């Protein structure tokens, strides 16, 4: 997944959802592989910054926390925000 900036794509999908709906999605569905990769990135970031990791299913965004959920039917690169 080196060439796919999953975190950037995830945040962009949330921003698009906010622009289209006027509010943040309640949750964002991703594949199990992408969820694991995002969890690793967040865990490493918290470790390097000395912060606590918190709830691995809640993603802090400028629009409030958004829950990450796994959808086994999605491909590794699909990101689906939902209300």
C-alpha cells in the first residue's frame, strides 16, 4: 500500500461527504486490510508523539470523531462514508 496514501484518501472522502451533506459521516467503511493498515499508522503516530492511542475505531477529524468499520465486501482501496 505504499503508493496509496490511505489516510489522505480517508480524510478526503470525509471532506467530500461534509461538502455534499453538510455534516460529517457517522462512520466510514473500509476493508479489513485497509483498517489494519490505518490502525498501524495511527498506533505508530501515537507512539512517536508520546500520546495515548485511544479508541482505535474512532478517527478524530475537524468535523468530530468518525467511526471506522470493517466491510469484508470492500476492496483494499474502497472507502465508503455513511450516515
